[in-house]
C-alpha cells in the first residue's frame, strides 16, 4: 500500500489540516508552513501542533510532506534573495522540530546564470548550514528528513536530472558527515520527471532503475503524483489532473502499484478544489487494489 493525500491550507491551524485531509479520504497530506509565494509564517501554538501529531498517529497517517515556499531559491544569483531564502529554509526547519517524523520537501533552486556547479555548491552549503542551525536552536537532532524535489528542468533549474540531486547529496555529506545521508532524501514528482525527459509511461522500470543507479532508491521518500499537460522532455512543468494529461491513467496506475514505491506518501498537486481531490484520492485507492 501507499499513503495518499493532497495539499491542504494551514490557514485554520495544524489540527484542522489533519481533519480536512482525513475528510477528503487521505492518510497523508502536504502543506506550506508559510504562504507558498513566500512571506511570513503565522505564529503556531504548540498545543495545536501536538494535537495534529496525536491525530495523525491515531489515524495511522503516513509521513506528512511539508513543502517549502516556491519563492525560496538558495542558489539565486542575487545575494539578497539567497540570504532571504536561507532564512526561510532555516525558519521552516526550526519550526518543524515541533512536528518530528515527517518530511520537508523543497525545490533545489535555479542558478540563474551562475552555472550548475556554483548552484549545486550553494544548495549543499545551505543545507549544511540550516541543519546545523535547526539542531543548535532546538538542542536535538534534526527531526524531519529534508527532501530535494526532482524538477522539470525549465530555465536554469537544478534537479532536472537525477545527477544534479546525486551531486547535492554527496556534497552535503562531504560538508556535514555521513549522518547527512539519513537526514536527506528525494521526492519524485511524476509531472516533473516526465517533463524532464524520463519516460515513466513507456518504461517506468527503466526510470526507477536509472534513479537507483544514480541516486539510490533508499533516498526516495515521497512521490508527487501529477499528470502533465505536456509531452515527455518538454521541460514545461504544467500539472494536469490524474489521467487527463500526457502521462495518462495506465501509467499513473502503474506508479501507484509499483512494488518499489510501496509504503511511500503520495501527494496530489493536481489543479483541483476539494471535490476534485476527493475523487482523485478515491481513484488512487481503487488503483491500489
Ligand atoms: Fe514542488
Ligand atoms: Fe511537486
Ligand atoms: Zn511542478
């Protein structure tokens, strides 16, 4: 089995997110700890966070997949944007120390003309710095695994191929030691890898073999389950509802049922409102059977 859920809003608090996700049929969910386009996150009451932890434990939810703000770019060319992004990442991780055992996913970033190598180094340095900060502030080990998301590779995006992520992981281990291996991982977005040129419709086994060869499947900790509006290799990153895009229902069903992906949390990031998500979660559950 897999865990399935969608993005929910943090606006009514933490416990309410769990209730909302469960009401839609989910047993995991994703949320932005702050406005997805950046900005401040609201103060959170520790009781509310604890209540969500109890709720998800009781309901046997899978790990939650928290999403870092889209505007974060820890390898931006502009120093000011980089510093700001680092601060957001640091603040998110410190905040989430109160909700351990989950996953924190973020977009590696765009190097904006600095070059791939510079970008990769800046991302690894950022990761090392924020992990150290979260541990220093909370006085304990990092409580949540940080995931790098596979990207479509548009513009100067880093993470459009598995090699980019491998290099970031390796460099972070070089900086922080082998314990970094257990603190980091990867979230595979089906729309992004497809747009990035990995044919999960024609050869899912081959793509997973390639992932294992380059990164190692033990690093794969979450799936973003999306269809794509565009053909394989288009590098566009436009999500589509499940089964209505170029990846299609058969291939997405095969992803949900793949033996190597069982036990992972799957998050829908499809263009839907609540009722659409409810229907897609039900659809995924029939695919699981
Ligand atoms: Fe994402
Ligand atoms: Fe995604
Ligand atoms: Zn996307």
